[in-house]
C-alpha cells in the first residue's frame, strides 16, 4: 500500500477506480476454496447371483490380550465353583428336609453315650483327687459377723449382706 500523503484531490474517475480496487481487494478470499470430495461410493452394478469363482479365505487377525483371557478363565472357574457349592448345599438341605425323630436319635445316641462315659470318668477322677490326708490338731475358733446394709431410695432398692 502506498501511505504517502496525497497532495491533490482525486478526480471522480480516480476515486471510483480506487474504491473498486479497495472493495475487490478486501473481499478476495485469502485461501482458495476447499474442494469437496465424496465420502461414500455406491456401485450400481449388481453382483452375480452365482459364479464359478471360489470364496477367498480371509485370515482371522484378532488378538486377545492376556488380561482378557485371564479374566475369562477366572470367571469360568468361579462359575464352576459356585455351581459345585450350590449343588452341595442342595444335597445337604434335601437330607435335612427328610429328617425324622428316629433318625436324629440314632445319630445322637453314640454322642450321648460318649458324653455319659466322659462324665463318669471325670467324676471318678475328681473324687479320687479330693481325698485329703491332712489332719489338723488344735483348737478351732470361728467368728461369723453379718452386716446388713440397705439402701432404699425411690422405686428400686438393694440389700447387701456381707457374711464374714
């Protein structure tokens, strides 16, 4: 651009030409317009219904990450384990559903017999240990002192007996 001061005024033709130049220059795009390309294509030709060309083998290129395979194997194992636990619980509950009084008595009879024998042996052992061979000789003095304290206040009361 020419920024030198104009020393004389422009004529009408020069002013019109300068105005047109400024307008065309300011509305000119600086970059060329973008070309638009088609984003899809449809082939109008119909494929044949049958032919003599065999299908082409396409290799499977999918790769499964190790963590995904590990999670899959673990979930199968957990599912199988839970199924086994559920079957075992079903069997136990089926057995408990068919319990009768005679069945319970037959199961607990040996346990009651063992408990009775253990109690008898324990009583005999404690009786044998309690025999004392210590003999005391001399005078015996016995003092008994009873203190009754009673605190009765309101609705609740407490009586305490100390025997010494």
